[in-house]
């Protein structure tokens, strides 16, 4: 028979209590962070991607700046932006279109440029639809999550905005199903909101590029 060995329970519990407390706190923080990452309604179907391990022998400076996976993410994200970006001529025409009030839109319906305008709007709708789908395909990392969600929202909102400009082309008095108001009466406010979102996204983009030593975006 083995001799009875008395375990000093008081000392043992005191020794493990701090470790347990640290583990509980760490688990709580991890849970709260994961919860916060999933609250964005615009991209609720996005899943935060696991961070790839740093390759053996990678430069320490590169690891400190987020690792090579961040550089790869920015390269793919820049390509999505380039494909969605309007040419200078398209931007000028689109800005002119969106600056018109209801009376201007009504006059435009009878103009000779109606077909060209419809073609431009259809092209922009398709561009932004493709861009929003491509943003879904990018891995969602914690470091770039805000920018990722911001541009997904921008592309989605832009697609809806130009879709409604196209709708007004066919029917100036088309009604918005959600608000019950004329679509044309909401366009200017939505355009301003989209411009504000664009400014916010670009400021965040600049900040992250400086943080991770990423080259500036080029068209």
C-alpha cells in the first residue's frame, strides 16, 4: 500500500488562482473582440480569416508591420479598386448627372444624351456590383477589417445609388419602397453620404498604408 501523502491544498489553490484569473481575463477579452468583429451589419456574412503564420526567416521589421499577408491583401484590394474606378471622363459625366436636381433630371429625360447616360449608369452599376462581390472574396483580417468593411459598404451603396439614378431615368416619379418618398428626392442626400464615406475610407487607407509601410494607391 502506498503511504498517504497529504497535498497542501491551501498553498496549491493559492498558486493556481492567479493563473486561473489570467486565463479567465484573457478568455473574456478574446470573446469580446470576436463579438465586436461580427457586429457590422453591412458585411455580417464575412468571416474573420485566421492570420497566416510568418514564414521562417522573415525580416523582423516585416513581421512587426503585419507580415507579408498584409501586403498581399493590399495588392488584391487595390486591384478591386482599380477595376471599379471611373475614368476621368466617366467621373465628369457622373458628377454632372448627380449634381442635377429633380427638374434637371426631368429635362435630361427628353435630351439627346439619354441613351449615353443610361449606358454609363448601367456600366457603373455593373462595376460596383462586381467590386462588392470581389471584396467578399478577400480574407478579412483584424488589421484591415475597418477598411475592408468600409469599401464593401461604399461599393454596395454606390451600386444602389446609380441603380436608382437609372430608375429615375425611366420614371421621374418612381417611389422608394422603404420610405414611400420619391426616389429622386433622396438622391442628393445619398450622394453626399457616399462622398463622406469615400473621404473616411481614403483617410483610413492612408493611415494603414503608413502603419504597414504599404506603397500609395495608384490608378
